[in-house]
């Protein structure tokens, strides 16, 4: 059994999608467990779309904040 599977059952859908999107930051077994957990939840396409939109908004906010910080440094 994957050591991450039990832990990931308690993560939110958004947290699991973050692991998949940032897979380069995680152990391959962690990424595999996140994918399997998402599959087991049988999310609708609408739910998946909503989560991906939320993550995209989060990334845009981080990028915007980073740009503002760089401007202040200049």
C-alpha cells in the first residue's frame, strides 16, 4: 500500500489537485496517491473545472503579488 494513501484521504480536492499540478515538488508516490484519491472521489467535470479555476486564480494572485514586490525593489 502506498504510504501516502491514508493521509491523502483527509486532504481537500483542491489540495490533491495542487499536488498533481506541482508534481515536481513531490515524491512520485505522493503524486500517484493524489491521483488515485481524486479518481476514487468520482468528481463531476463541473467540480474539476471549478477546482482548476480556483487554482488558476490562486496562481494569478501569486504572480501579481510577485510582480508588485519586484517593482518595489526597483
